[in-house]
């Protein structure tokens, strides 16, 4: 998706200090467009992928290598150790500081990622409930007793809308949702609807046909495997990945961990990772589809017209 379409002078959004958001599902081409936009507009990139915040999780999160960043500053990559428990509230603070810093230097912040909640946390008026250790401990004990999928079924009864946006095997997120419901007395989804904007934004969404994304996901997993993903996980396990509260549950990392433990074969790990990633893409679509503020761009264009997506994005920004 890299474009050969360039402009010689920076282009400013309609109302500075507007934040440009580039979002969409896994594998759709966000990185390439964000780099093109940063070059065209004098921008800097702020990561909104929850797992790219972790040091060492490079191949499996498709973290762009430094050599491929075209000299463009990237913020909020490699900021947390593996044992850090990720919270959206912590990310919100980091993202807003990074965005303010970029704006203070007359540059355009370009927020990029597929984590819808993290994007909204950075630029929308979202307030996150606190933590109650007693309530959390209760639900963590229940998670240990019945397992993540059964606990997800409990959440589905209490808040079907929130449960529909969560991976049933992600017990940590289910525990947090049930904790918030008990603390606030309100559905967890009440805080996850389309919120009001906190910062002026222009939201650009990339999309491709579902069958094309399915094929991209399959090839992406194979490519990561060939690039040394298994070795990366092996090294991270030596650093404590298996005990990491958030990082250990990342797509592919948990499957490869199971493979290295002898619980599943390599073929099963590849297949399971591919299936889980495709399901994640569906959930990303469900999240983004409800937000009418997004201007959607078709990323499915011939290579000969690779500049078309950038041109259309700039036309929206102007």
C-alpha cells in the first residue's frame, strides 16, 4: 500500500490542532497510509495498537521496523515491560501527552491503530471507572473456578452489548467488565458507546472486502511465522511472558506458547492463530461500524493506482 504520491509542502487540517485518525481492521493497510499522510502533512504517528505498547512484541504485532518508518517519529511504541498490566486509562494519559507534545511543535498528530477503545480513549470524552480490589478479586476467583468462556456467558446475561464486543477467551477483559458493572450499577457498555469528542479529529477508516481480508490474515500469519515469530515468543517466555497479565493473551503469542509447551502442534497453532485473528477482524468491524464520524476509504485498489487512497484521504482532510 505504499504510495508514490507526494506533495512538496505540508498540508494542514481544516481546524488546527486537529488529530488525524487512521483506523481499520488488522491487515487493511493502516501503516502505509499513515506514513504517506505524515510525509504529506508534516505529521508524527501515535500508536493506538494495545499490544505494540509492549517491548519485544514486534513480529506478532506487526510493529513497523525503524528502518521502514521513513524517518517519521513514532510515539507510544515499546513503552511497557511485559509484566505491565495494560489499562485503557493509562494509555489515555500517555496518548494525550504525546498528542499535545506533537501539536505544541506545530506538527500534525496521526493516531493509528485497530484498537477501537484505545482510539476513543485518546481523542474522545471518556472517563474510566476506578478499581475495587475486593470486587475484582471475587471475579478473578470466579474466572479461575469456571474458566473464561463460562465467565463470558455470565457477562452476556448482564450486558449482552459489551459481551458481543469481547473475545470469550479473554478472561481479563471479562473480569474488568463485570467489576465495572458492579461498581457503577450500570451496564459496562454504557461507557463504550460512541462518545462525544474530546479533541477535534478527522477519522479515516480503511476497508477491504471480507474475503480479501481473510486471505490477507492467512498470509500475514504465515509471513510472521517465516519471519521468526516462534523464536520471538521463545525469547519472551524466557523474560516472563507466560506470567504477563496482558501480553500473554495477545493473538498468536498464546497459541505459540501452547505449541512450545507441547500442548498443540505447530499446524494447530497456525490454524488457531489465523482463526482467532479473523474473529478479531470481525469484532473490529463491529466496533467501527457504529461510529458515523468515520470517513471510509476503499483500500482495495490496483497497485497502479496506489496513490488513490492517499489522494482521497487528503481530500477528506482538506
